[in-house]
């Protein structure tokens, strides 16, 4: 038992219930997913500025983006509460355990989504607010309500929502969208299928039990690993093609090359020996890959700025 658990257990029952409620609302937002979204937002702001963006602007963009993504994720849990209760991976979510009511979760979702739009509009710019709201609506209405339970291409098309933070980061600095951030968003879009399908291999029986047509649960492991390898190669190639287009330098070149080779290696390793262990290794590495790639985007831009003063 951790120190935190000891402290919580020593509290009065009413206090523990209050803390449980707060934890439940935080869990509704899916914080680990939001972390990945922010990793693709902030470095792009450095690239758009070709230096250090205004710190206050970064804060407002991060807060607005977090609230918007959190609202969409909360709505996703409201919609999926029936299947979440039947899947091992999701049976401890707050709507399943009863810590939060679905009505409370829906109100919470709408409230923070409105707050996100107003904050981004007032503190960043209208374009960023519209992009964030569009991503949330796409995730809830196109992916969750329609694609997830009806199409094997659910996570492929649904990846468009996860790619939007790249455009939000760029537009926050420039108040427009251009070719470079679109290509960066496409990288995230292409990265999403191998990332998620690797995890879905482990939980394919879960998805089958609730009739959600994730690729590994409705197609053969051979078909799944073929597509994982294909999307991984496409993601890596595009990250390399971006070097001359975005005028990246040594830092990005080195990181994108080495991490991309690693990404392809683990995908091919899964193809050769399609085990759960290999799938989870690829899943974990894919997170490392995206993190390193986007951090290198920001550091490369910052390094060039410091070196040249441009």
C-alpha cells in the first residue's frame, strides 16, 4: 500500500467519497490519452514560432486543449458505458463502477467542452477554438456513435480527431493552418492504427464479446500485422519526407531516423512472431516514438532559433 493510499484510508468516510468523486471525474477525461495529445501540441507551437512562443499562450492552449479533449473523452464514456461494463480493459471505469452517474458525466462533458471553446476563443483565437470543437464533435459523433461499432476502419478514420491537436498548436501561434502542420497531423493520423491495433491484439476477445469490429477481432492476425507494418512504414517515411519540407536540421533528422527504424523493427518483429508480448512491446514503443518525434520537432526549432537568431 502506498503512502497516498494510507492517507486516503485514514480519512473520514465522507472525505473518501468526495475524493473518489473527484478521481472519477478526472478518470472520465482519460488523462493518459490527453498527455499524448499535448505532446503533439506544444512542440508544434515552437516550430510555428521557430523559437519560444509566449508562455501564457502555451498555457491557455494547453488548458483549452485539455478541457476539449477531456469533454470528448467523457462523452465517449457515457456512450460506451454498456460495452465498457463487459470488457476487462474498461470494467473499472467510473460509469461502470457507479462512482459517477451517466447524467453527471454528460453534464460534466458538455460543461468543460463549452469552457474549452470559450477559453480558446477568448485567450487564443477563434480558429483554434473551432479546430478543438471540431475534433471533439468528430470523436463523439463520427467515431464513437457511428464508426466504432459499425466499421472495421473505425480507428483509421477516427484517428483524424487525434491528429487535430497538431493543427491547434500551429494555429494558436500563427492564427492559420499551412502545409507543414497538415503533414505533421497526417503523421499522427497514420501512426494511430498501428499504435491502437497493437493494443487491440491483446484485447481482441474483449472487442469480439461486445461486437466492436476492431481489426484484430474480425480479421486474421496475418491481415492485422500486415496492416500494422504498412501503416508503420508509411508513418516513418512521411516523417523523413518532412525533413526538407519543414527545413528540419540535425536534431530532428537524427531522432526521426533512429526512432523510425525502431518503429519499423518492432512492427516487423510482431509480424514475424505475432504474440501478445510483441504486440504490447510495439504499443509501448509507439508511444515512445511519437513522443521523441514531436519533442525533436520543438527542440530542433528552438536549437536553430538559438543558433541563428531567426
